[in-house]
C-alpha cells in the first residue's frame, strides 16, 4: 500500500493566511455593517467592480516575464545591473496595474480627491505661515479643518506635493507619476539592505519577490508608497554605513529617518528596524562608533527645520489622536480590526510571504536551539530572518496600537516591503511568484480600490 505524500509544511501558513482573509471577509460582510467598519469591501477599502483596462495586457505580460525569467535573471545578472533591473521591472509592474483603472482613475485622479493632499495645495501660498498654523486645523471642529489625509500626517507629507506644484509640476498627473517613480524604489532599498547585511546570494533570491508583490496595487498610486521608499532608503543607507561604507551614508540615513518622521507619525516605529540593523552591524558600529555623530546630526536636520518654522510635532500628534477618534476610529471596532488588519497584510504581501515567514521563523528557532548547522550560508540566513522579524515586529506594534483601524493595505506599505524579503527562503520560486502575481491581478481587476 502506497503511503500518502506528506503535505509540504509551507502550505500550513498559506492555509492559515487564506482562512484569516476568508474570516475577515465573512465577518466584515455578515457580522458588521458598513456603518460599523466604514469600508466598502471588508477588510479592504474599496468596492466590488470587476473590470479590465488599458493596463491589463501589460500587467499580464510583466507578470509572465517575471515568473518565467525573474529567478534566473536575478541569479545571473551582474550585481551592478540588478538594482536597476529591479526598479525598472517594479516600475513596469506598478504602472501597468495602475493603468488597469485608466489614466484618470488609476493615476491622475488618485491624489486629487477631497481627502487627499492636492486638494489643499492652494492653501499653502505662504509656507512658513501655514506650518505655524498647521495644528490649528487638525481637529474636526476647528475652522477650515484639514481633510483626513492631510490632518492624519505631519506637514512633510503635504509639503512635498506643494513644492512639486511650485516648480511647475502641479496636478494629479505629475503627483501620481512622482509617487510611483519614488515608491517603486522601495524594493531596491530592501535589496541593497539585504545584500549589505545578509549577503548577495539571499539578495538575489529575494529580488523577484520584491518586484512582483500585490503591494504594487497600492503603491500605484498612494502616497504611502512614497513614504515606504523614503523609510526603506533610510534603513538601506544605515546598513551601508554599518558595513564599512563612508560616514556620509550615515548622515544620509539620519536625514531620511528625520524626514520619515515628518511624513507619517506611525513611521517612528522604524526605530525597531533601525535597531535591528545596528545590532546586525554591531561589529562595524564597534569599529567606528563615530558613525553615530553624522547619523544623529542628519536625523536632527528635518525636525529642527520644521520646529524652527513653527510646527510642533508632539502637539500635532496628540491633536491627531483626538481627531482620529472624533472620526472613523471612534466607530470602527478594535475587536475586528486588530486581526482583520493582518488579513489586509496577507493581501498586500501575498501567500508566498506567509510561507517565507514560516521559513524565517524556523531559521531563528533553529538558531536559538543551537541546531541547523554552521557556516556562512546559515549565518546569512539567520541575519535575513532577523531583519524580516524586525519588520514584522514593527507592523505588529502598529496593529496593537489601535492607531491603524482599516486602510492598512496602504498605511502599512512601509512595513510590508520588508516582509517580502522572506521570499528568499522559498524553494520553487516560480510557483510562488505565480501565486503572487495571480493575487495582485485578481485584486486589481475585481475591486475598485480607493482611499
């Protein structure tokens, strides 16, 4: 009698992820009402809208090319060319997905809606005066209160689009194009970080997963994708600094970390990932403790500039908390969103990431138990698993805080890109990439996503 083949262990976390999403959909639709959750297709903010668009053929073509050739190209391409290839492919993937909804709905109109950043550009004629008065318009009952996304972020988020308008590149088209162009570099930053801390072999294995992610549906076109890139490059430059690169990289890292905190309050949690980088690069830190000087000096630049201009970050954050609970957060139930947010994370990172996280956890557990063998490759795997775990820890802290009830499919993009690197642990990458691409294409063609 032939024994049944054992179920691959990778399928257990995949099944759990599918069940989590299924539960979030069913509970969101049949236990709660729209007035409870304030999302159209729980757990995602959107609505059911099966459609095709001008970007559909390109999206399918890019997905097929990455599935067929991505792993082999990533393994063989000279390193100097790989980051550019990752960025170029991510641009093609994200643009094609965005254009499934057409130019206006998919790109140009995304950042111009009533709650978005471009709706207030005309109110920033006097930038210093607006910064001084910014906190006076955060609360819902304040005069001329800021729309939700403007009030929900420090002014650095809006100021970037204001400056874009000032140099003559106004309107949703330019804003959308810049957001996609910058946002798609996040995967390159993660690639650079993984190579610096865990070696080139794992960076190459992670590369296709950093490109072909369902998260691209929201990177094009959400400002949170651009925030993700800024935060990712802050980490990447820190990783380069602690692994022996010139001290200027530390200054650049500090500058971007400071800017990150003025793009989104929640991205202060990137301190967890930064701490992981410092721990993984502790030999370099001990050899050159002087790198903290440019790092801290760089980190002070943006906060000092905004404070000198009259913006009080701490006061703004406390006002935001009050505004948050005046609005949707006061209605949305924590008991649902504390786990449904994680279902959103499954949808933006994909089933491959669920399997990759299981393998990363196994690597760390074997390391803790003292098993799994020794050698350079094993040490590199432990370092990558630790970095991924830091990203997951930051995301879980954001979840437990209660300051992210819904819309985490875009809000958590900065954390999600670090989880994608877990794809480096997977065998049979083409099968997993097929799953990633299929999920992205289904989400983009069956739902009208919005924010």
